[in-house]
C-alpha cells in the first residue's frame, strides 16, 4: 500500500505541487562539505535535490522504490543534461539494497543524503538504510538526514495523511550508535523546512564514525 501511494504520487499531478527548486536542506549540506563529493540520494522523490547536486558537479546516484519516480528523474536528467543516475531499490528488501551497494565503486567516498525519508519508511527499511549508511561511513563518507520528529505528529500536513513514523531524535541516534555511527551535528527545530502553510518540526543530522 505504501508503494502504491508513492507510485501514484509520482506518476500523477500530485507531484507537481512539490517545489522545483532545491530544498533548504540541500543547501545546508553543501555549505558543510568541501569539494564535489559523490552523493547517494535515497528516496529522491522528484529529484529536485539530486538535480541541484548534479548541477554543482557532484556525481549523483539516486535510489527510490517508486518506478515512476525513477523513470521521471532519469528522463529529466537526460533531457537537461545533468548526468545523475537513478535506480529502483526497495529499502525493505535487504537483497535489493545489497545488490545496489555491490554495484558501487566504494573508493569514490560516497556520502548518503536522505531528506524526508526516515519518517516515511518501516522499521525494517530503516534498518536496511542504517546498514547502507554504515557502509558509506566505513568507506570514508558521511550521512545527511532530515526527517519529521515526534514533535510534528499532531500537525496538519500540506500533502495529507499517509504512512509516517514520527521518531524522537534520541531513538534515531541510539539506532545509529548501535551500528557504530555517531551524530556529528544535530538540529531539531521548526523553520527549517516550511512549505506553504506548513512549518514542520524536523531534525537535521550529520552522521559519521563513532571511532
């Protein structure tokens, strides 16, 4: 049912309500990085941030489990010439994630970027995301996460109700610590991701090695 929701969203007119310009989180990330680090954009959606990174000469690979999102992003990248690559990967399927990881050149020092994803996936999928993130960090990269927190649970949503888990930041940090990962930078606030009449409570985390 969750997959049906996003397949329908990205194949229909609803996705046109997503802003075309990059998110404030994408700009926040680029302000904290040196050089053109390669980026895995997990759950890229309309690919607006993938486009932003690619246009700034980052190598970008995007993964999403909605085939409609992958098809639309690949078509737009080809038409506009910004060179990002997109793949269908199901985070709830360990083999799907492992297959994707096996195809990457890990000497490139990938970073993992996931905006508004952590709260939109199941516990199983989140565990597989942490496995991928641990692989990224072990190869010298970092993780960049933005997600709705438990403080946002009762607020009205511009895009209506669908599957969401509103997680306390401390719970996410504990799960990351269990994988040998550490929160290097953390913000939890409103005012970070406003959209139309909505100003959600979100967390932004920069993730690295606990060592």
